C-alpha cells in the first residue's frame, strides 16, 4: 500500500501540520510542536505502508524510512483542500466538495474577469429546487482593486438595490482572494492567492457550511462555463438543487404579411 505525506506550514498558528493522503482516498492532518514531533505522532499509524513524503520532510523521513518524492499536482490540490478545510473548521467528511471548490478557484482566479466586466454588471441565475425557482444573480468583484472574486445574490433585486443605495436584505455568498499567511504556502504552487468564502444571511456574513461550499463551487464553475461552447445548461448545487444562468427567451413575433405587388397601370 502506498500513501503520500506532505507538510502544511502553520505560519501564524501554534503547531506544525502534516498532511496525509491514504491509499483508500481518505485524507488527514496531524499537528505537533515541531515537524519531528508531528512525524513521530503519525508514524505509528503508518506502519505497513510504503510512505512517500515530499522533499521538505526528507531529513525527518529518513528516520522512518520514508521515501522522498516531489508531490504530484493532485496531491498539491488535496493538500490545499485539507488546509482550507482546517482553516475554516470544515468537517473532514466534506473533503471531496472542498477539493472541487479549490479546483474551481484555481481555474477562476487566473481569468481576472474583473478586468473585463464592469462592476455594475450582473448575470441572472436560476436556483431550482423541485418546482421552486428563485431568480438571483452573479457579479464579479475586483473592479475597485480591493476585493477580487465574485458574489452570488439569491435575489437579483438585492444587487440592484446596492447600486442604487437602497436598503434591501442580502442573502447569498461571496468568494474572495484572501491574504492568509497560513494558506499562502499551499496555494502558491497554483499561482493564485488563498481564497475565502462566506455565506451571507440577512446582510451578515457567516462561516461557510457545506451548502455554501457547494454553491460557491457551482458559482465559479458557471463563470467558467461562459467561456465554453459545450458547457452544461445547469449544475448540481446540493441536495436537489441546481444553479444555472437565466436564458433570455426570444420573443415570438408574428411573421410580417407579404407585401402586395403594385399592379402595372394599363
């Protein structure tokens, strides 16, 4: 059996984190007072496995007969997802959804859509759950050069009210680049800044839950779909939920009656 072991720097926290990707796809993390201490904590659980550790752990790894090896892109993605989940107190059971979220962010941010779309522009969306349909909107953030990312408004009227300076309850979520020294090392290999996401309920931000993570992922995927000719019409956004762009219906105009030919005068 083979597994990989990598380091997650906890720069602004008390501890040193070790990321674990197990053969059955499970992931884990352990924290010690030093890299050596963290390694000693996880080593007993790894007996009987062929362990590959990244080169930053080579010196410590030799003590436990771990093979030093550069992490693959998939392992780097898994590591970023573990760190993001740890930073946001997300349940390890949500890890596959967090991986999808991080993957979407890594693809979305390099597009720098805030340089192409005006701040006052929004794209209408439809959130479907069974027969219930809610019309909201997506807006790209970053035109003011302070917050880069996007926001999804459950009710499109909230976005219009904000631009008109009118009071209106905001519900939805935001996905933003985030200056976080803890997460920066694990996002650096992808050439993107760390990311944060917040749920918004009655105009107040709240820590992300599973619904927020899944909707935020789909919101970014929809923005990526704009650039694809073969993009799906809608995307699953949770249990029984789908999110899609609203399609403008073409008005059915009656064909104009044929013009009568002028009779030639005799």
